[in-house]
C-alpha cells in the first residue's frame, strides 16, 4: 500500500524545492500541484500567467484527481506538492486519505515575491493562508497531529528539519534529499516556465535568503490579515533534529 503524503503550501514558499527534495528519495514519486487545473476551472478570476495552458494540460475533474491521489500504486511513497488554496470550495475530508503537512513562509517575504509574479495585486485567497489554517483546524478536529514546516527553518538547517519531518511522517531519512540536479524536471507542471526559473538554477536548498524589501503600501492591509493566520500556524512548527 502506498504511503500518500500531501504538502499544503502557499505560493512562493520553497514548495518546488521541497518537491525536488522528495523526488530524490529512492522510494518516492512526486506530483506537481495535481489540483491546480481543477481549481482554475472553479475560480475564474485568477491573475496567474498561463491559465489556459494549465487547464488544457491537466485533468480538471476534481473527483477524478482526488481518486487518483487516493489510489495505491507500486511506489512506496507518493508525494503531492499541493497549494492550500486549491482546496477552495472542496470538502476538506479529502485530507483523510493522506498524510498532511503544511509549509508556510513569513508573510512579508511571501507577499513581495507573489506580487512580483502575478498580473494583478494578490488577494488573501492567492496567499493560501486562510486555507492553511482551515487545514490545520481540520487536522486538529480529526485526530491528525499537525505538522508545520516553516521555510526559513529549512533554509537555515535543511538536514535537521528534513530529518525531523521524515521522522514525523514515519519515513526513513535519506541524505539524497539535500541535493538535486539543476534545470527542469520531468515532474514539473506546465507552469514551470513562469515560476520555476530561480529553483531550476539550484542544486540544493542553499543559504537562508536575505530580507526582502519592505512590503509596499498596497499590500499592508493584506499583510496584517496574513500575519494573523501565520501566527496560528507557527506554534505547530517542527524543530530540527
């Protein structure tokens, strides 16, 4: 029976690097945002580049996608890189067939990066924070012990945090998770050309990122909203071992 792990991230949160990390494991197959196409067919005001390309490339039937995520395969571990906001409009009981963890990043850093990549000003929906706290609440209410990974902690000590994450997920630690080949990967979504240039230049997590420029005025109100959600998540953050 496959072990099915779903990472619920916000955008611009080292989520692709985490997918590449799990992709280097000897026992794991990774999947890039399987719910993205279905999300785009439900939400018609998304200011992302390449929306139609994503819809044309993916299975956009949410029931079909969820059934595929839940099925068993010959792979020991299946790892799904998911964006938390792709659960918009869905029953969170979909989490019951998965081992779940949340990946988050301090909102000030995330918002500046997200604003740079979108074609319109981000909304709270785009950040994923409200969906991440909803996932947290579902886990607490349904007997799943929350696992939260904070992106700067991974960058500061990738081996220690990934070891702790593997322990919590009941999978063996593999040092291969610390490095990957540069360039595009077979598992990349069709949107990679718009979003993955920086991670394609990497071969590992690298050093912690310097502080970004100050959050611009047009994002200040959104920052306050996101901070409240982020502060709900961080008490459950795992510590390096």
